[in-house]
């Protein structure tokens, strides 16, 4: 059946309606506060019972839950919230990946060490934006030849 499924996928032929609902392998990161072993076990067991979950990693020190599998991120978040814990998607990014880590809104005292909040104005400007910024720069000798 594997060969026929690949052939059907190549020619986009569907044998039934459910084949269009393939889920991709995803890694979902969630921030959830866990104080004790019981909280950690409750959250881990609830998420591992979801259909399609391959691995569940819990990092209590960072208040982080990493779920890998063929799951939808919203369903994982709902399942964690059903345990009575307050949860949100992981809002942090490593400091090394951000060019302006101390911009307003990016630095967070509650963030784990080595992480800052993922805010759009902390990332490098796009090449188009950089071109317009350097157009009127003092460092550029051809900056404003009109004036």
C-alpha cells in the first residue's frame, strides 16, 4: 500500500476525505509553571495521552514543556490548561538569535537565563528597510546628493 499511497499523493488523487487532513510532525513549546513532582507528572501524563504525541519533555527549572509529534499546537495548549495550570506558548527566544536584546519589551526579568521575549522590533531589520535607513546616513558619501 505504501507505493500506491505515494503514487496517489504524486498525482493528488484522494481515495477518501480523511487523507487531506495529514498533520505534520511538529515541536510545540509551552510555558507552564510547575512547582512540584506532582504538577510535572500531571501535565506530562495529560499531554502524553493525546493522539499523535511522540515525545514529551519537561524542564521544571525553565517552566517549559516540549511536545513532539503529529499534533496541533492549540490542542496541546488546551490539554495543558485542562489540568488546571495556566499555560501559554513559549514566548522566549535565545539571546544569540536577537540583534537587540535590550530593546523595550524584549528584556524580561522572569525569562530563563539566556532568553529574551520574542518581539518583532528586537530582530534585525530586513534588507529593504536597511537600504532605506542607509540612504540618508552620514556614513554613505552618496547619501543625499540632491541636497
